[in-house]
C-alpha cells in the first residue's frame, strides 16, 4: 500500500456521450466530453491532486442523480479526465473498485487514488 489521495469530482458524462459524428461524417469527442475533461482536471488540481508516475489503484463512489444509468459507463470518462492530471497514462491504473449510490441532491464521484 502506498500514498492515498481522496477528492471529489462532478459527475462525468456517460461513455455513450463521449463521441459524436460531425457534419462531415467524422467521429469527434463531444463538446460535453471535452468540457468535462477540462472541468474535472481543474477540480482535481484545486483539491491538491498531483500527477503520479507509478502504478495506482482507484476506488470510485459514484453518486448518481437518478436511478438510471450504468456504473461502468461513468468509469472510462472519469479515467480519461484524470489522465495527465493524477497519472500520466491510464495504463498505470492496475486496480479499480467502483460503487454506485443514489443522491439526487448532490450527484458526484468520490475518488481515492492509492499508489502501488
């Protein structure tokens, strides 16, 4: 077990909303995804997250606003948002624990990153 860092981020978009077809027929990251990556990165840094070069284990507690949506569809966008902020590459993530809860008044993701 190594160092631990805990922080809270806003709810990521579903993985189903990460890519959109542009007017020319090319797949592009959606504006929603690009915006989330920027906001989540800023939120993490503001809470003291420092980039790590070692392997990490991540625990996610996802608090959704409605009783709908798959837990796994929130993991990929969140890891993508933390790449370059909490770790250099998501290949450093060697362990993931994810839990789903409901909180209609305060949707969020509580993140714990532990170095390995």
